[in-house]
């Protein structure tokens, strides 16, 4: 029986898997290879143990903070998710409205369905824009100019995708494959999800891949689009290209996909104002470390030279507190907001964000802190376990 009142991210995930065609739910949930890093991301946060404090004045706990120079109701932003407009009717627009209502940033993916202009008409709060470095620099320049003209002032440049990872679930479902067998497989999948076909497949048109609609041949065809994008990822990008990008973008630059201390130092030297500790949600190189495990060392390497955000496996307001205790300025979340959107639309996502803020506020109170700025390593309980999960006694 379907959950009547979804509460947690996992509740929304279960509902989303019922409502979405299999090839789309697996696209969201899947990782690279055997998905070891995907699982490690989730598990690592559970190993971060918190201290419970009592008889501390925690009246008036405030979850507000600043991210990339922007005031936020809590230290959280919605991460860029490609094809979100295929997961709910005009999905990026709904998500941007829910984010604005919650007082947190929304990040539009380069490969989102809805264009920036449509999103900006729906909200008053500036959104963030995520960029992949494509082979055609003319397209990149056009994307950046369009983002700036639409009021974006924060650019999230994804640096961990020189080539797409090996995502077996997508291959099994025929995603990006134009063969007759693959088309029939997806057609049968769609026939078993008439609600999605009616609401999103038909009601959510046009499916024009937003920011790239003018450049993508056959932009209305998902398989042709995926093929084009896969050939556009540029494996020759180096740190020198960050200099080029800085010359094109006058706003705030965050580099997303940093998982190594040396790379974190290079990001600062390249002029990035912030970085996101990320392994692409376990969707690129299977076998790399969980983001929670890498976060403290990267924070130490960066110091106060740049803002450090983190994503990967964050599933609750308590996990947000854990991330901040390990040194992050804030978090990006991807799958949870997509699950809530697919399961309950804008209202579902808005409800989840309200609950996460409440969870964070409650966790801060029980940990004895009233302000986000007060959260530090003192919130962690290191008496029984180290941060890699090994017992100390």
C-alpha cells in the first residue's frame, strides 16, 4: 500500500518509484558501476556521531545563514539535476517555486528541461546556474550570457564529468539507445504508467531541454539529446580553462566535484570563491570515497579562502547538522528534492523542505547550539568512534 503521509526522503523515494517509469526512476536512483560509492555516501553520514547537550539555553534557534553571498533560511541549496522536467510537470519551475518558498537557492542544470527565462518568470529570487564545459565554447559563452541576463549571479561549474560514468541501470533500461528494442522497452514502461504519461509526458510539454534547445539536434528526442550531450563533454578541460571561465563570468564561481585536497587548493588558486565536495552522487567513478569521509581534510586544506559546500547522501536535517559539524558551510541535495517533486509535486517538495528545516532546528537545539555559525567540531561525539567509523576502544 502506498504511503498515505510521506515524511522522510525515503518515503518520497518509495512513492516516486511507483509513479515514475522505470527508466526515469533508475536514472535518478542509479550510480556508476556496482554502486559502491553510491551506498557509501549514504552510510558515511550515519557514522558521524553527534553530542547531545542538556540544560543549555536554546530558545530562538536560528537556521538562517549566507551561501555564496545570498541569505538563506537554512544552509541548503537544491543541487542541479538533469532532466528534472521529465520527473514532474515543468519540474524545474515547480522546484524553483518550492525553493523560493523555503528560502533556499535552486540550481538549474545545463541539461534541465525548463529554460531559465521560464523559471525567472515564476520566481523573484535569483537562481543559481550549473555549467558543464562543452566542446563548443561558443555555446558555453551563450549559456553564460543568458544566465547572467536572467539574473543568475552564482555559477556552479561541474568539474568531475570529462566523460559520463558507467551507469548500468541506464544501459539496462535502454536510455540513450535508439534501437527498436530499446524504444519498445521504454514504450511498455510508459504504458504501465498512464498517470505519468498524462501529467508529464503530455501535460508537461514542451520537452525542449531548456538552455540547449537551440543547439541540440532533435531536441525533442531523449535518445538523440543524450547522444549529443555525451559527445559534447570535453575531456581536455584543465585548470587553465578555469582562467578562461573566470574571464567570462563576473559573478560567484563554485567548482562542484572536488574530492581531493590538492584539487581543493588548486580551486582556490584558480580564483573559485567556493567549492562543492562531491563525487557526483556516486554516478561517476565507482570506488571513490564518500563525501563525508573527504570533507574534513578538504576543509582544512581550504581554510577560510573559499566556502566549502558538500553533497552526496544527505537525507535529513540531521545530516545537514553533521555536514556543518565537519566544517561545511552548507549542503547541496539532489535526489531527495527530486523524489519529493516526483511524488508530490511542488507541495511535496515544499513540505519536505519545511520538515528538514524543522529537523535541523531541533537537532541544533538538542546539540546545544542556537546559530548556524556556532556549529563546529564541538558538536561531534568522538568518544567512541573516529570519523572513518572505527572504534577507538
